[in-house]
C-alpha cells in the first residue's frame, strides 16, 4: 500500500530536484501542500504530485508542437 501523503524529501526524490526547489513549487502554488502535525511539516498528496507531473508533460508537449527549445 502506498502512502497518501509525501514529504518534501519524497517529492524532491521523485522529481529529481532539490528540496528547496520543492518548497519553491509549493510557495508558488504549483504543487499544493499542507502543513501537518505539531512541527508543521509540509506534505503533499501523492495524487497532487502526479497531477503536477501530468501538467508538466502537457507543457512539454505544447513546447514541442510550437518547436520551442526546452
């Protein structure tokens, strides 16, 4: 059974980016997150992270259609 919520570290590992970059995505509202527990740890729902990834695939497809460089 997979976990419903992921930590910032989990997100960073899945996306192959730095944790600070995940915090930036959260701050910009690109990856919805909540603060949980007494330490107010940021966590994202697995489904929300997957939605973000799908949106990024759509951005990539659109760029290819317009023949824009990455």
